[in-house]
């Protein structure tokens, strides 16, 4: 298993997010692009990779991008890694449209880069936790070619009404894994359930789980993700 950290350049260039990359073997044939939550960085979910293995698994490249550093209103304007600004306690309202769209463009560029590196788009999964999960949903459903799937952890829907119109038919019926903590104090379970209801209502098959945890991941969830990934790859 190899770990590489790649550097980017200017924030306003959509292809320049810095990333942590782990490959589970030589010449990867599949990729998972995994977005961290607010205030974390690309190293946050790096330790999960050894637990996401199964017998006869293909070589997978895990790409963990670092979100840009920006002021976050709800945290007193403190600068931290964030996919967009959060302006108030109601995280699903008063949304930072420019920040959201900018991150969608940057993450979409990472998908395009994996294609350029030889990974078929149908073997690329987009994943994300919390704020990163919200961006992963936006990117996956809007992407113009069929992806392998979407993992949305402890997250919620952004721009719900707009997404109905902007989602691309190429990913109609895309497989979704959704997990949420029953006692999550950061992203209430209600928001996760609302996301599941909307996605299912739009025809996406969602494998949804509620776990006895707060705003985190747990061993049972990791095991379920590994099983789900095996079906995708």
C-alpha cells in the first residue's frame, strides 16, 4: 500500500486541490474520492483504507483531497479547511452558493483527473463525510457520465430544489450508501433521513443505516461500506 501527497496551486484553478493518495496495489483499476468534513483535512479518513479490503479486491486508488482554507461564519470567522462557508446553526439553510459551486467544480476536476489516469468512470466512487458528503452528493448526481456509486456519511442535502433540475440523467438510479449516527449533535439524524427520502423519491436506490454513535464513523459502518464497495467493484 503506497501513500502519496500531491500538491496543488492557486485556489481559483479547479484542478488544483491538494490530495493524499493511497493505492492498495499496483496499477489501480478503481478509485474512491473521499471528502473530509469541516475543519479536518485529507488525512482524516486515511486510516480507514486497511479496513476496506476484501478477498480478491482490485487495486484501488483512494484520493483524499484537502478542502481550501476559508473563514467559516458559524465558527466566528475562523479560517479552516471547508468546502463552503456555513453561515448559521441551521446548516441546510442560508447556503454559500459561490463556495458550494466552487467546490463542486474542484471535486469534479478530480473525477476527470482519475479518468485521465486510466480509471474508467464507471469504476469511480465519490464519498464524503458531513460537509464533504454534501459536496459529494452534488458532484455525483450532476456528473455527466455514469459513476460506480456514492457514499454519503453523516450528511445532508444542499440546494435540494436546484439539484432536482441539475442532476444528470447519466447517473439516474446511481447506487447510494448512506450512514448516520442516531445521536448526531452536529448534523441531526432528521436531516440525513430527509436526504434519503428525497433521493429515494428521485429514483436512487439508497442503502441506509443508522448507527449508535454521534458525528463520527464506527466499525460496523466501515464493515458495511466495505461490503457495499465490493458490490460496486
